[in-house]
C-alpha cells in the first residue's frame, strides 16, 4: 500500500469479487507534500476501484503535467499509465480510447493543466464523450512551480506572499455542463464519504464523468485569504446531496424511499441515488445547474455533489461507428484490403 | 527537352509542348484541365499536370500547366508553349511573359495581337460560342472553360473520343454535368476546325508510352499506402496542402475498410488543432494502433513538443508533412522542401527522427507502408516528407504493386511471453543490443504487463529517475537505436555515369534533375552522377557517394540548404565537398534552373577556383 496515502480500510487478506486484495490496487509511494489533498483523492480512487472490482489490466491512467498529474504513479500499478504533456492529456486519452475502446480511462489533471494550458483540449474532449473519468485536482495554484495562480483561483483570493487575484475564475463544472457532459460533480478532497460514492458512480458511468475535486495545496494555498484552503473549504462546503451507489451486481444494496431520492442509471447496470439536502435540487436540469452554479458563486458557497447528470449517451467510438474489437489488435486480414481492391483503384486511375 | 524554336523555324513539333491555362479560381476550370490532361494520357503521351492556385476559394487567378513530353519528362517547364487566357484580368500579364513564338489562345475581345506580334495568335469568341451551345444563361460560366478544351482538341489534334471518355471519367456518376459539358466541347472543336486555320507547329499523336501507368496526386497515393499498410487511427487538422491526404484516406477507408456489418475498422478524427492531432497519435500509438496524421510546416511547428515525447517515451506514430512555402503562413499554396531540418531534429533537447522521402506517387504508396512498419519496429515517430508539388499535383506513375509482405509490428510482448518470462521485463531495456526495447500494449492481461509511460527521466524499468547515469545511458541507447535505423531505412538511389561530380537531392526535385542531367550530357557534354536520398538517418551509401566524388552539389528547394546542412552536421568530414544548388521561389524545380546554376558553379568551383 502506498506510503503517504491512507492505510487501507480492508483487512489485508480480504478480496473483492475478482479475487484481488486492496494492495493489488496500490501504487508507488507518493512524493507529494505531507497532507496534500491529492493523496486523499488517490486513496479514495484505490478504494473505489477495489470496491467496484475493476480489473486493473482494463484500466488506463492518463495525466498531463503538474502535481496532480504525478498521482497516477501512486495508485493501481497494475494498470498502464501515461503521464504525458502539460495540458494535452485529453488528446492523448482520446487516441488511446480509439486504439482500444474497451479500456476504462481514469484521467487525472490539475487546475493549471486543465483550466489554463489545457482549456482548449478540455473543451473538445467534453464533446467526444470518451468512456472516462476526468478528475481535476483543483487547488487554484501551480504547485510544482511554487504557487502561481491558476485560472480557477477565485477573484480576491490571496496568494501565499500577498498578491491578490484580480481576474474571474473559470468554473470547470459550469463549462462541462454547458459542453454537454453527462456526469458533472464537484467534490472536496476532505469529504471522504461523498468522494468514495461519487468516484464509484463516476467509474461505473458509461461516458465522460467530470469531477472537479477541490484539493487544497498545503504548501502554497492553505493560508488565510485563500479560498481553496482546508479551513475555508470546510467552512464553505454545502453538500447538495447524499450520494448512494447501487452496484449492478447487488441491486438490493440500497433501499430507496419513494419521493426522497432520485435514481440515475449509470449505463453498466449500476445506479446512483441522490438524496437532496436542503432545497430539492434537480441535477438532470442543465439550465438549472448553470443557474445554481452562478448563484452559489455570488453567495460564496462551495456546492459539492452531483451538479449535473443525464442518461449515458453514445461514446466516441460509438459515434464513429467503430467495430467492437480494439483497433489495436485487428488482424491484417481485416486491416489490409485484398488485391482486387487495389486493382479496382488502379483501373480507375489509369 | 523543350525547344524554344518558333513554329516557322521547326515545322512540326509532336508530343513535346506545354499548355498553360489561366483561369479564375472557382470557375470550374479543374474539370476542363483534367479532361485535357487525361485525354493526352489516354492517347499514350506522357503528361504531367501542375496546378498553380491562389490561397482563395473564388475569384483570384489560377493557372494549370499541362506538359506533354514524348521523352517522358514530367517536371515543370519554365516557359510555356501554349498559353490559354480564360481570365481577362491576368491576360495581359500572361501574354507578356510568353516566350517568343508561343501560341496564344484568348477571347477575341482582348485584342492582344499588337501586344505580342512575335507570337502565334488564336483569338476565339468564347462568349459568343458559349451562348450558342449553352442555352441556360446561369450555367454558362460553369461550362465556358470546356470551350478551350475543344479549341485545343482541334488545333493540336487531341482525339475527341478520348476527350469524351476523359470527361466521362472525370465526372463519373454526374450525368447532368456530362450532358452540359459535352456540347461545349464538341461545338468549340467544330468551330475551331472551320474558323481557325492552323498556324503553329504543335501536334499530338498517339503513342504507347503509358502502358501500366496511372495518373494520381501524391496525397492520394500516400493515402492508399496507409490503407494497405493497415492504418487504424487517423487524426488530422485541415491545412493546405495536406488536407486532401486525410480526405482521400477517409474516402478510401469508408469505401474499402468496413466490416460485414458496415462498422469501421478504423477511426478518422478531425482534431481541434495539430497539437491535439499529434496528441491523439501519442495515445493511439502507445495503445497499439498503427496511427497517422498529415499536416504541413505550421502544423509541424505546433506538434514539436509531443514529437519529442514520442521520441523519448518511444511511441510509434507516423506524421506526413506535405510541405509548403514558409516561414510563417508563407505561401500556403506553393511548394518548398522547407521542413527538412525541422523534421530531422524536431523538438527540444537531443532528438533525431527517421524521415522517409518519396519522390513520386508509387514511392509514396510504398514508403507510407514502410513508415507504419518502421515506426513500430523502432517505436518512434516517423515522418513522411512530401511537398505540395508531389501531394497536390497530378503525376503519371507506374501502377502500384500489392504489398508482398505482411506488416511488421515490432517488439511487442504478449501475455504468453510475459508468462514465460515470469513477468520480468524492462520497458526500456536493450535486450537485443540494437537499442530497441520491448513493449507491451495496454489491455494485455498480465499483472506485469503494465508500465508507467512518462516524458520525464526514467530507468530501463520505466521507473522515475533523475540520476545522471540513468539519463545518459537512456540517451545513449536512443542514439544506438537511431544508428540501428540506418540499416533499415530505404537506401539512396545512386546513378553512376563515371563522373567525379555528383548531384545529391531528395523528393520532388528528381524529375527536373533527371531532365537536367540529360541536357548536361547531350547538350553540354558534361557527365554527372546522382544520389537521391530517400531517408534520414543517412545510410552508409550516402556517405560513400560523397566520398567517391570530388564535388557534390546538393539540390534542394529552400534558401538555406537544409539537406546540405544536415549532411554536413551528421558527417562533418564531407562538408567541404558540398555546395548548394537552390531554388526557393515557391515553384517546382525546372531542369533549366538546375542546368543554369550547375554550369555557373562548375565554371568557378570545377576549375579549382574557390567559391
């Protein structure tokens, strides 16, 4: 089990449905700062993959560049992983998905990697609906280059050494909703329970699930005046729902009381239940979602939970009408047309 | 071999002249030009068609040059023998540049007779003729260009039957368009026969030189090569002059690569930009697809970072650069061998890339397949270097051969092999001593199959490392891998005539150089040897060629002598033997330009005088 991440909850000899122990989902030791929010997310990813009995060989982990993008090294070592180029994880993930559509993608990015240098690729990825969990570990600053603001830093938020951000933030959740993403959530790395449920639902979801996880930077953005510090987020977090996850293999897992909860099918037979807290927010209403996000920004509230969710839609390989088999392993008999085809074309050109 | 002699002096010139057609962009002239080109081709006369077009969709001047050459010379000819002025706006300029004795065909309202009394004039009442043969006023502007085809047919003896068959082929499946064009073609031919007495020397006669030949653009040929090479993932971003490559590929794949249920055995994705297009290749190549993108110079500039990732993380993918004139936006619709250096050494840090350089369509077809193989065999990005001249112009080429060998996928470890090895392997370990490691493909169902791919420093086991010895040994292995590639990439084509002087070149300069060498030998009594480079890294045969010659002229289409620079950098001891013959005005090379520069340089250097 990863050193700096949390100790596994399951006893070491316990196995999941495919006979794997939690340590089979572990990665190498984290090299992030002690207390980093990202390590909390890593631990929950391990939990969720274990709980869901994901086959590690069927998962690929993709990332760009930055502190967050290092984290795929810290979980699921048995899965292939690609720590690519700053801001370009979406295109690299797209290519991998085209080569082998059967792979489940877990993409980990940061706020700089996604909202600054990678905003163009993020926007276009949302249009493609890859079968992918896209996580932004959002702390509002660049960690590896020592604390510069990113585009998700709130207006008025203070940098460690006093500078104040004077530009409006980019709300990645609002953008994802607007771009047609069918599973958009905002979470807080400190809210273990919600993360565990939401991550399982996101992994089970067929299509792109976008998770903006506020993950404080303990070194450069955890001071008074920051709006992404652990204390500030704890004070301002307003949970939208109690999230429940009903796995496909155990539909009796969760009894639903009529009228109280919403039920969302995730495309693989499993379901997510959403019990609204406070006002009865309807996350299947895209326009309502945008309105609520705008209002919460004005009220300086950090809403966590499922912002927007819809029935799963055709994924990119489906849109492209591709064969079911991975393109990567198609035999030559399929990928090279016969001699008659060449003759036909040559005749047309002669 | 074009002669500059006038009609009167020579009498009849058969199957050896060029027709230069000036039209306005977007006026449907492409159909007329292609019908003329095809008809000549079908008559067995060697031809080429070069399109000189503006960066514009409609209205600006565009030119198309058809060269018929009984001797098979298909390079650009600088001086045109026949000029057809269908664009009133450029007519004066077009005739001003005509050589003495050239044939001028133009609308009779233009009154060009007094401007060039030294030329042969055929004024044609195009507006009157089109009104007579095309009753629908609105359709006239789409058909008017077909009239000059009829005029040429009658004047030069281009067979009407072949023109009709070419029209049918060009507009295959569009019967309405055929029905519209055919009367214009026949009417203008008949009118010419009755009204224009033959005053020039040029004639077309049937030959039998085109047996087993096709007419194709290099972009289409490359697309076919990729399809037969088993490409599965194609990404692209539109950019002239490469766009038609992926459009052809998309068309061919949708026609020939659907499974029995109509599902695609491929993916073609138009990305949001070139960075994304190459990023998708990094992902697709890593996950085991044979993948490809095409672009041009500006796209290569944008792709540089991920090309370096591909080199360093050792991911196979193929990029075709159909080069255009740069720097910057440059001349988007003109040609240049301008990216030689930027392909060979693309990206920051220590990088070197395999570049394959075809010179004509058949070789494009073959090297496209090779590129997919070599990329996987060496687990690295591989470039195909074309240029606008090859990619977008019409070339006569030999029919393509069906690939004889299966594809090569390189060193890929399977689940079974991993089991035998007890799961012990290192992604970047040089097991075979050739610098090429083994890889596994994501999705391989073995607990030890996975490895961590990164653009940061790594060990042979693919773990993160900043240690100097790890970095250096990895870079040395990559250099060794590049050395190994020297034995795999296509060797140069060397032609020896026993000379001490050589020409070294690559790609589309070939046709002009072959023609120039013929002229040098027969007209100027100078022999030259040839070395056509087909790949980077330079193989030993390239070095041998320079070693065995006293003087070598490196001919290329750029200002700075990029091929010469690269050869001088890679093999410094050769540098003092190399001089440049350069051509960089955006136009394809002509034999005349080579002969002129060669003779000037030889006059100085060849006599032992320093430069």
